[in-house]
C-alpha cells in the first residue's frame, strides 16, 4: 500500500545525519580534549556567567589584598599603629574606629566595584543603591535602633541590672565625643553590613539561595566576634541572630540602608549613650559612669547587653516590627 504521507528515504537519511541526540555525545567521547574542556566549563561557568562560588573567592582575594596593603600603609604611621594596638586590647576610641572601619570599607567597596565591572552590574545591586543612601529608610533604621537599645537598657534597669550613674562628659567634650562616635558607628554599620550582607550575600544567594546564605554568613559574623576581648558564645549567638534579622530587613526593604542605620544606632546607644560593653569591647569618651550588675543572663556580663536574654527577646520582636513597617506588598511594588 502506497502512503503519500510517509517520509521519503532521503528525508530519513538526512535526519539521521543531523538530529540524532547521541551524536554529539559520541564525538565528545572520541575527543578527550573536548570532554575535558566541557568539564572545566561546567566547573567555572553557569548560564549566568562565572559560578557564584568562584566569584565570591575572587572578591575575597581582592578584598584581602587591598586590605593588607592599606593596613601596611596605616601601620607605618606610629600614631595610627599605637591607636590600633590599644583597640586590640579591648578599649575602643573614635580614632581607632575611623582607622579600622575606613580600611575595611575601602577594601570591601574596591573589591565589590572590581567585581561589578567583571559581572557587568551596577555597584548598587549589592545592597547599597546610591539613590537611597542616608535617606528615609536609613533614618528609620536609626530611630528604631535607638528605641530598641533604650528599651533594652530600661528593661535591664527595671530588673535591677543597670544603673545610669553620673555624667562622665559635659560641655565641649560631650558634643565632641557624641559627634565622633556617631560618625564612627555609621562607619561600623556600613562596613559590617556590606561585608556580610552586601556582595557576599548577593553572590552566595545566587548559588545556594537567600536564606541558606543569610544563615551561613550570620554564623560567620557571630564567630568572628569571638575574637573580641570579653566576648563569649552567648554574645556570638546574639550577633548571629542580629545578622539574620539584618538579612530580613534587606529582604523586606530591598537594600542595606535600614540595617546600616539600625546597626549604627544600637552600637552608638550601647557604647556612648548607656556606656556599657559592646560585644565585650569598652570605649573611651562615653557619656555615663554607668554600671551593670546582677545575673549574667540579665546583664550579659563582660559581653554587655548583647549577651542578655532581653536582647534575644527584643530581636525576635524586631522581626514582627519590620514585617509590619515593610510588608511584602511594599517590596513587590518597589521591585516592580
């Protein structure tokens, strides 16, 4: 029976020459060089370009090189070297804060800028869009951060764990240190938030997802604080929880500006206004001759209020506050 719709022999032959799925695989097997090339391509490249793990390694290498060069230059100045040595022994000063955080910010930003050129992205994509710099979201973070820390210290005081004491500064000295510490802690907020929730968060999220990368980076953030004099594992857990909270604000606001403001304000209030240890670190030029006393679970001991149960409770409450202030609908409309 003759079927006019059946494919001709010519068509069958042509199809077998061009469309068989196993043909390319066979040629790869016959060509070890090509097969090896495919493996290397898979290891280093994804459909979106260089794989996220390699991009993160490149970023960290550039950051470390720039940081080491800047540190070497800074430590050649005797006054700067003496200031940094004092900070390493557990006593912070505004001058040490400026030096340490400025080196960190320059290193992190230069490394991210170089990666932005390689990846052909805008620098602001890494959580710090210039449009929102020090804008409404930043100042809202400042206000909520000050309320957060004041609530914590008043709570500890109400339970008998904190005494305000007397003023340690007055007049010109008060204004001077109030301003210096304000600038210093804004630098802390910029550096630490960008280092752990800027380029690293953006890139690692591309590989393993937003929340796995947030938890991993927050755990590293907490562990690094164990190097501070007076810090302990409870304080490190508190810092880790703070990191997850900051990542939540990044997800809800679309940038790091709220987290930077909140971070700066809580550190400023803890260190300068209430004059208590911050992650185990004490500071010169603080406002009060205050004191912590009572059980460690309440005061945090040598860690400071970050090691207090009050800190954990308020951070958990902070998730709900941010969820109310920045609902998901707002984030979606902003992204659109």
